[in-house]
């Protein structure tokens, strides 16, 4: 069994892999200033334990996390996890489908907010136009306008 220090180090590495930085911007420096215990808990438990588990892949875990955050309307965390999902190899088209599925289980407004968060993330990455072109081409191939 891993020690807390090992889980903390693993959690920090997972976050760096996912978000391209540690600590992730969504956490902000205030968390470390106000409650270092909070930050360590996230490192050790959320990422060092939860994200390090087997059975489902990090890719699958990322999609579940994005869906859960979107369903709860947690836009700030969702944007960070959308970045992590894209960094982890989930395609924008797959994330669009996650948003489509949310309509049925979380409601139209939350699904639309999630889609808007994805648009913002793709815009910031300079990828929106390329994704829009691929989506339009896929629609055309399906006989849609």
C-alpha cells in the first residue's frame, strides 16, 4: 500500500499530466494559502487514490468526471477537466457527444452550459475552427446540412 507521501506525489504527477501544470490553475494560489490541508487532500485522495485506481482508464475516468461536473453545473472545474480530457486524448467530438447525452439526464441548460465551456476551451486552445470544420464535414457525410 502506498504511503500518503507516495500518493501525494502520484496525485501531483497525474494533475501535471492532465492539466499541463501543477498545481492546476483552477485550484488557484488561495487554496494553498488558506488551507494547505485542502490541497494535500486533493493531491493524496482525489488524484493520488481516485484517479490512480485501475479497472477504468484515466481517459474513461476523465469523461465521467466531465459529465458529473457538467451535471452539477460546476463550470470552473468543468473547464479545467475539459482541458485535461483533451490533453488526455479525448477528442472534441467525443466531448460534444458527452454534452448531447447530458441533455437527457442533466437537462438542456446544464448540457448547453457544458457545450459552451467546451467552446471556450477550444477557442483558448486555437482549435475551435478546425473542430467546427470536422463536425460540419461529419454532418455532411451523414446527409445533414
